[in-house]
C-alpha cells in the first residue's frame, strides 16, 4: 500500500475502516482459494492483500487507542 493510500485510510472513520477490512478479508479468502485451485498466476497478490489488511487493522487500533485516550482525560 502506498503512502498516499495510507494517508487516505487515516482520514476514514472506524466503521468505514472496518468495512474496508471486511472487503480485504474476503478478497484474501478468494485469492487464497484461487491459489489452491491453481487459478492464480500472481503469487505476490496474496502477500499484498494480507499486508493491506494488516495496515487497515493497525489504523483501526490506532484510532481506538486515540479515542480511549481522549475519553480518559479528566476535565479540570
């Protein structure tokens, strides 16, 4: 995933990111299935999709941590 793509993902909400993660997970399943059945000629696609999914999950975690920190701050 390119840096521009990552910065665009960081602008999305958690629910939108979860939807993207769901799509990536589905794509990963179909790509792995194609690999096992011999219909996939580009083996690097599995790794790329897996890395994209991991990047999306990382951004979701970062956003949740940031929300928790904002909620944990006591007003003075």
